[in-house]
């Protein structure tokens, strides 16, 4: 056999092998697609969203309150503010507020200027010191007492009151809602499948939406009322109830 004929035979062999590989690979892919399509036709699917909702009382409260003092001298305004704030903190501790439940939320020293005297830069007439603390606690029933004692001790700002749920309580509610939401989805699926002349035979996929507690916004507190001599000694604070919802999305398999 000549060298030229040998090269031709090698090329033919390589071409034949590559062609066989393409045919085999193509056959496997087509077989897989037919199987997947057949599987899809065997079981029809039904997408259902199940939901569950409950209302519960909050077990956590956040209160923001503070002191604002003004003086012609910054040092004097700061000294007066510090004295009142220390008095408030000590009074709150006496009422049962723990040290780890209290933190400083804001502190500012702001110059006060009179622009009627100097329209360009304003004449410096004094300083205002504002110091606010935040209470985060699970003793929601003591909120009224804390506000009363803080105001009587010198607080002249109660910025807001915010009720919410602790992580522990929210987790407990989520477990209960999950069971109820799944039952709701199954009930809907059975009704829909029956109306279509089918029955539920299984589940293809399932997912859980994030729990969405509905929290009312912070309760604003009128600062002016704290300066009023007729301010009530007992402040009514109502926690109310909060709505929590959970959804599950399930794709059911059904057949006749």
C-alpha cells in the first residue's frame, strides 16, 4: 500500500468514527427529550397558593424619649441636660428598666441664631442640647409607667412608641401559620382538581413566602403636651394587635 493510500484510509476511518459519534449523541439527546416530554404529559400540574393569617398582641416595645435644654452658653446647656438625663435614667431603673434595655439614640448640640438681627449669618444667641435614649424591652405593660416617670423626672420629648414581636414569638407563630397555609393549599387543590375531573396524586415543587407581619407605624407623641401643666399623670398606651400572614406556593401533580 502506498503512503498516499494509507493517508486516505486514515482520513476515512476518522470521518466514519466522528459520524458515528454524532449519530449516537444525537440519538441519546432525542431519547432524553422524548422521555421528559412523555413524563410531562403523564402528570398534569396545578399551581396553588395557600395562605394563613392570624392576629396577636406584641411582646416587645421600643420607646424613644429625651431632654432638650437651651442656654446662652453651650456648657451650661450641656450641664443642665446631663443633670436631667441622669435623673431620668435613674428613675427608669427604679421602675424596672434594665441597663441593657437602654441606649443613647441621638445627641446633638445646635447653635441658635437670630436672623432678624443678622439676615446673612444670623446672630448667635445660644445653644440647644438634645439627648435622646431608646428603651427596648419585653415589658410592654410597663410602657405607660415609664413615660410618666420619665416626664416627671424632666423628659420633654417623647419621640415615638413602637410595638413589635420578638423573634421567639414570631418563630412560634410562623410554625403554626405554615401548617395552616399548607392545609389551605391542599384544600384549594382538591376542590380545583375535582372540578376539572382530576385528583391530586403528588407534589412537584413547594416554596414558602417570607412571613409578613403588619406593624403599625411608630406612635408619635406630642411634645407640646409634655409642657402642659394639665398633662395627665397616667398615660394610656394601648398595644393593640398585629396581623401576620404567610403564603405557600405549591405545584401539585394530578391525574384522571
